[in-house]
C-alpha cells in the first residue's frame, strides 16, 4: 500500500467533461471528443445530428 494523504480535495468539474464537436476532415465531417474522431460523415448536418444526440446522452449521465 502507498502511504500518504490528499493535500486538497478534488473539485467536481463545473461543466460537462464530454463535449462533442463537429470538425471538417478529408473525407467529410467527423465528430470529435477529446481528440478522438469518428469516421467522416458525408454531410455536416448528419454529423451535427449525431453529435447533438451524443451530447444529450452524455449530459444525462451526470
């Protein structure tokens, strides 16, 4: 076991840690989360629709 103590308590994040973004890529539009991207969608509208759904589900987890 490790000995020691916590110097200060960790604060809870004030905003949702998951933030989905739609970015342009070579093959179309991708959804990005913390640097990880999906495969490209053909249209930006489709990517935005999926990102919005994912964001709503992520917000419901908190």
